[in-house]
């Protein structure tokens, strides 16, 4: 059991992909303001969450942290007469952060493509990985 948990959390199995929660939240809110629950549901549509849904507690924690960092802000949205919901929207600082994430993730993607390409070259030459 402990070995299974370690295996799931291992970086080689994608165990640190939760670090990409912030850019996903920013992207979702760059498209439109939404409630915390709405953000949580939309995160489930991203391929990294196909096998396991994002942790709701973690998502709300990230939303609070990002609000404290002024990447997001909450506001009251009128849904119907006498019915209001708290929603989040991205701020100017959040948009700048999202643009920085794009640059960083593009560099990661290039480096990962190079690494996978080299692994494939080694396999093609008969090396066992």
C-alpha cells in the first residue's frame, strides 16, 4: 500500500503536476469570472486531471492564496432577484502572471521534447531504458 502511494506521488508518474494548478486557474478565469465550484469543475476538463479529479480543498486553498497575491479578486455577482454568488475574476497582475506562465511552460515543453527525443534515440539504438 505505501509503495503504491509513493509510486503515485513520484515525479516520474506525474506526482508533481499539481504545480500547474495556478496557470490552469488563471486560464479558466481569463476566459470568464466564475465561482470556486465552477473553477473546480472546469479544472476536471484538463487532461492532467482525467485519471483523478483535482482536490477541491486544494483548489479553494489555491484560490485564497492567489487572491492574497492579488492575482484574483472576489466579487458579488447577482444571479437573480435577491440571489447573489461570490465569484472570482483575474486581475491585471493575474494576466501578467499567466503570460509569464506561458513563457515558462513553452520553455519546459521544448526541454521535455528534447529529453523525450533523446530517450527515443537511445531506444532506437537498442539501449534499454
